[in-house]
C-alpha cells in the first residue's frame, strides 16, 4: 500500500484494506497519477521506491521518473536524455548553462537569495553548497514544466523547497501535483486532504511495523511536512498547523517537521512558550540535536526585540517626544527583525546628528543592506574618517558603492585601504562577490 499509493492513489490503497479495517474517507481520493506523467522524486524513498515500481514491478511503466536533486549534474542528465529524450523535454548542456547564468544573474541583482556561495576562480563564477545547487535544479525543473506542462501532468515528492512551484501546487495524497497553471487554494481539495491524512496517520500509528521503522517514520513525516508548507505558503495557517502537527506526530524526532512547524506557524503568531515546549520535548527524545539551543537563543532575542519595538512604537505614537537614541534603537530593532526599509527610513532622520562611531557603523550597515547608496556612502565616509584602520569590511562596502557610481579610481583606493587592514577577510569576500571582484581584478593584474 505504502509504495504503490504514490503512483496509483486510492486504487492501490483500497486493494490493501481488509474487511475489518476502517475504509478510506473518500474511496476515490487520492486519484492516481495521470497517464504518462512526469514525477519529480526528491528524497531517497521518493526516488527508489517509484523506480522499483516503474521498472522492476512494471506497475506504472508509463511514468517518467526524474530526481530534481541531480538536474545540475551533467552525468545524470546524459542518462536521462538517453532514457527519456525522445519522449519528454530534457534540458541540454546549453540549457543547464543557461540555468546557471540565470541563477548567478538573479543573485547579483538581488532578486534571488544566494542560498549558497558564489566563488570566483580565474574569472569564472562557481556555485558551491547544496542549497545553491538546488537553486539551479529548481530553475531546470521550471524549464521542464514550461516545455511540457500542456502535454504531460507533473507531480513532485519534495526534497528541498522549490519556491516557484508553490503557486502551481495542490495536495495529491502523499505527494503534490504541479498543475499546468497557477492554482489557488481549493477548500474541497483541502478537506479531502485533511480527511485522508487524518485517516492515514491513525492507520500508520496503529501498525506495529511502522512504529519500528524509523526510516518509514522519517519519510511519511517529511511527506506531510511538505504539504503543510504548501498550506502555510497559501496563508492557510489552520490547515498548515494541523498538517505540521501530524508530521511531528508521525516522527517526533524529526528536526525538519519540528523546526518548520515552529518557524512557519508558531513563531509568526508569537507562540513562544509552545515553541520552547517543543524544544524541551525534542531535547528529551533527541539529546544530540544541536539546533535546539540556537532556536532557544533566537526566541529569547526575538521576544526582547518585540518588547522593545512595542515600547518604542507606543512612545512614538504618544505625545512624548522620542530622542535620537530612541529612534536609533527602534531602527536597530527593525533591522535585526528583517524590516530593513523601515529601519533605513527611521535612520535617515537622525543620520546627520550621529557622532558615535559604533552608531555610525550600524547606520551604514542598515543603508548598505537597503541599497541606499548615497546614505550609505555618507555614513561610511564619516565612520572611516573617525576609524580609518579598524574595519576592512567598511572599506569594501564603500568601494562597492563608489564602483556602482562609476568612481572607479576612488573605489579601487578604498579597496586597497581595506585589503591592507585585513587581506584574508577581503580575499574571502572576493570569492563570493562578483561586483567586488570586478573592481579589484585590475589591481591584481597590475601587480603581476
């Protein structure tokens, strides 16, 4: 039942249910995969079990099985082109190169998070880190969907989150369907999904084999957490909370289900105590989990930030005049909470009055992150005038701003100042920052 239901849905499940067992809430849900579907398998079970069902058991030989984790791997793609290239669209080497270029360009323009390191070696940009590679894989899945969405149905068993898919996804039993067009939340489909998983969780937990099968617990917990993430993305927090709770119930030691539930559902609603209770429970069943300490510290800090913001905003709304120090404190709180533009707008009002070098550095950081170059340059210039030999990163930030303003000579001089302070630090930045590399490269060529 648990292997074939991904491919054949309720049909396969009903064949396994005995007469004395509780039936499916809806005997037709989930439906089977449509004929000649393309299935992106993510985790090891999500790929290997369907591989067996498709190729060895010949259960659904019409399904095209692709792992989204390896689309950026040319060896894997050569195999897929040989296997499926005459029947479905498979990215070529040129398409893979284009996906890489799209990723690098969007990271450098600030429209995509890096989620990996961009390193520059011999003038060529390289991407390192699993999350960075998965960003490229995600672009390639989008290319495949764009080419074949009108000829084939698509399904996904999630490994890493691929954000572009969210507007197209809908629950489909254990997995999700990637629809041909953007698909809004469907209350009827969600109700079927909720009923199905309520039944399925009880069935799994009643099975002694499941309670001994830790690999199975991890797999089913991850499947449910993926659909929970979809609900959260759709703004359906009630459904998302229930689905995350089921994911945690299926495998209480799951760091992914636990932390996603905490970060995506509980923390936005400031349910700090519930999160801390979950961390206590996680520590009890998984004492070697080192992530709980970091989340605890984060909650303590975010609680304090929230309290500070509420106090300062109340003062700002009232008749009592805010001091410059209060405004700087509120701007710093906003910045630490990720509210960068609000922080920058507040900071602008007091920037000219600030004389303390530590505050100047904080202001400069806020302006740099907000990409307010004129304000950032002014703050950095004042800070570096007072502290010319203590901060290589500040010189590098100033160099980038000057470079963007076509002040090439000044930019190179600023870079040299920072490089003389801390060569190792700036060399590390050069490895992942193409803009900084472009302005600095002529300097190294001159030295040769």
